[in-house]
């Protein structure tokens, strides 16, 4: 006979079901990756690490090294297509450096991880080749490129570095909220003040590259994402047909001699007065005096006078125009043959005709500017545009709406002092685990009060900036990047719906290497 009262035991039995909507809210909504519409076809399981670094140029190498030092137990996912030291290692081997040999050596030994790679490698190697040169002199960039490849190969074998050969196509931000109940600062018995911490979580989509083509798509995740995507030469569209040659061709004498035929007249136009423009003019003059006597060059600088790096009288020990002025052997050639009236007295004037053009290139020009370009560029066989650099296009970035509920703006801003990205609702001091460095996102340097910031572009400058910035990045990312008081209308219910964001450019030209 069964008892009238039920028996209770610790085991609920096979028919017992826990009814709760909380697990459903955790994953069953469109913002989650488990939602069917958000899945990636043939995707590997999501992997996680302490940080993700995109790019393997000088800044990417320095970022990986500094993250290894700042996070002794963390693993670093490193994404790049080639891992060949960026543009310096692949394209600019024949270009004279803007940096001294001593600075390259300081970069190579700036971190314990780098010093270990140098000390354990058998000699001779790329670092010993640099040590054989005079520290105070400049050198060809192939020495620096070999050093960057040497350090890269050492990092690729590090036990905490996870290299991925591929291209990042999308980055997605989600956050974890933590509510903390704390006593009211004035009323001892009231405990309703809440603080919301946004703990960052970045998930990136990577198109793997094998044998020169895309083979698979994967996704990896980490609380920190660092963009070291670099910059590329600016190429403006002109309102008439021209044959633009890339800067890599003009800066490489061996390639330039192959592109230009020696038995036919050729008119070359060089626009700009930067380091690249002076180097290309020197290479063209060397061809003119040796194998290409039929060349003619039209040079369009912004002024008759060039800008040189020189001692700063207002700051003892400082250098004026350190980031934008000409240096080394390039400066010596410019002073002797190109600057001001020196061109009229130089044999270079037999090849080069100077036409001062203070305007800008592009499709929308004033009538006088257009006439000047048509007269001087309309009949040119080839054109070199030496008008600065612009950052490479970052991957598509998706961000939850919590950080922009105040104004709804879809824009990222970059803080060149901290190296952090922020949205307008966060303010310039906010951090969300997204950072940038290198030629694409350079450090801002303020020389004088009221002057616009200069961009600190250079191998050693990247390293020094990251040595100061990375420990702060790690601390902020581990603590929770944003601390907001809950307020009516400012923070709504938790949502992981994402929005596309555009990247706001500062409009300044990056100085060249």
C-alpha cells in the first residue's frame, strides 16, 4: 500500500525538470553566436587567449614582445598574412634608413624576450650584421628588415605565441556586466548605489591563407585587441588620365631601371617634397647620368625650400622637425642639389624642372590648380605621388549599443596619447580593450603649446611608446575598461545587439619612414 504522504529524497528522479528562463536568456537571442543566423559556415571552435595582435610590422613585433612581458602567463594570438617584417622587410630593402644603426640595435635588445632571441641565435645573424656598422650612421633598410624578420622568427617559436597566417575581416565586441552593491556615501543604512563594470571581450573572424589563397574561416577571442595594421602611400585620383607608379618602384633603383626604358624619351612627374620625393629624384638622376639619358623630370614641391631636421634652439638637446624633416645622406643631397637656389647651380637642373605647386591633389580642384596640373602632368608618361601616407583600412568592427546609448553616434575616435580607441559616449579617457599602434595609429607628440600634434613614426619610437602603454592596457583590460554609474535612460537592459562603426581619421598625413 502506498503512503498517503509523498516521500522526499535527495534524488529528484527522471521526470524532474528545472523550469527557469535564465539559461534561455543567456544564449537564445540574436546577439549570441549560438543563434543560427550568426554562425559561420565550416567554423572551427572559438579559441581564446589573453590578447590578439593584428599585424607583423615593427609595431606588431614590439606589441607582441611587450605583451609577453606584461602578461607572464598569457597567450598571444598573432595574425598576419606573411610575417616578413612589414613593408620594411618586403619592399624597402634598397632605401636609405631614416633611423640610425644604434636605434635599430636598441630596438632589437629593448625587451628580455628579444635579448634572449639574440643571445641564443648562432652568429653571424641579422643583429651581428648591424653591430658591425657604425652606430651613429644610417644604413640601408635591408639591415633593419633582416633584423625584424630575425626577431619575428624567434617570436613565432615562442611557447606562448599562437601565429595565424590570415586576414582579419571582422572584429566583434561584447561585454560582461558586473553589478556591485555598495553603501551610500552619506546614508549608512542605504545600499542601493550600483556600479556597472564592462569587461571587454573581442572576437575576430580570420580568413586563413594557404598556398596564396583563402582556405578556411575561423574565429578567435580575447579581452584585448591591438591593431598594428600599418599605413600605405596615398594615391589621389586626378581629373585626367595618368600612369601612377608606386613609391616602392621609385624608391628601389633596381626596379626603377627595369620599368623605364632607356632607349625612349620619358617624362616623369614627381609630386611632393617629402623624404620619398627626394629619394626618387636622386634615383632618377643616377639613372639619367648612367643608362637613361633621355629622361625628363617635372618636380612639383609645395615650396622652393625643403624642411630639414636641425637642433632646436628653444629646447637644449632637442631636435626641431625631428619627425618630419630630412636627415642623413638624403638631407645632404637635398641641400646640395635641390633646396632653394641650389637647384639652379646644380647639374641636377639639366634633368629636373621645378614647378612650385602649393595646392592639394584630388578630384575637386580650383581652376588655377587644375590648370597647373594639366600643364605639367597632362603629358607626363608616369607620375609619382609623394604626398604622405594613410592608414590601411581596419576590419569591420561591431560594437554593442551600451557604449553609445547617449548620442547614437557610430564612430570610433583614437587617442594618440594612450593608444586606446573610444566612442563619443565614453570620452577620450575611456577604454574598451581596443588599442592601436604603429604607422596606422601613431603616438601624438606635442612640441609646443597650441601646435597640432606630430606623429611619432619610427621603429624605435614604436617600441618606446609600447613599452609605456602596454602595461596600462593590460591593467585596464583586466580591471574592466569602463566604470559607469547606472542612471535612468543611460543604461538599459543587457543587450548584445551589435552595430557597425566607422573609423574617424584625424586628417593629418603620416610622416614617411
